[in-house]
C-alpha cells in the first residue's frame, strides 16, 4: 500500500508541475502562439486551474493550506506578468476565476487524498 501511496503522490506532483508550466507558457506567450478553442474563456481558465489545484493538493496532502495560498499568489503574479507581454492584458475577472478554481481544486484534491488515505 505504501508504494501505491508514494506513486500517487509523485505522479500528482509531476502532473501539477507540468500543468503549471503549461499555464505559464499559454499565459505569457504572445497571442499569435496561443491556441484557440471553442470552449468558453471562463471554462478554459476554470478547468486548468481546478486541475492544478487538484494535482498539487494530492501531491502535497499535508500542505493543502500552503498549496492553496501559493496558487492564489501564483494566479495574481501570472495575471500581472501579462501586462509586460505585448498583446496580452491583465484582467481582474481572469484572476478571480483562476484563483477560485484553484481553491476549489485544492478542496477536491484534499477530499480525494483523504478518501484514498494519502494524508
């Protein structure tokens, strides 16, 4: 059981880091490099940050409060960083959606971690 627990934690950490990297690239890339989908903007933002929160909460099940605070700060920094990228802009609404989705993701991740006894 311990190997399975450690495997889940390690996979969640790697998945979280990959998603975080993807978010940075997609957020700070010039608009011409950003893929466009038929998915509504708010759903794009919400789903990726929900997954990030979920992955990090499962990857660090004993540090969920720290993870949540860090992700909210990350969302704020990422939104402000867009001011310095030509063609991009910071939006309070994007920050609020991203931060809320990350928080929901950490709550769901914490509940899931408890259910499978990671923490």
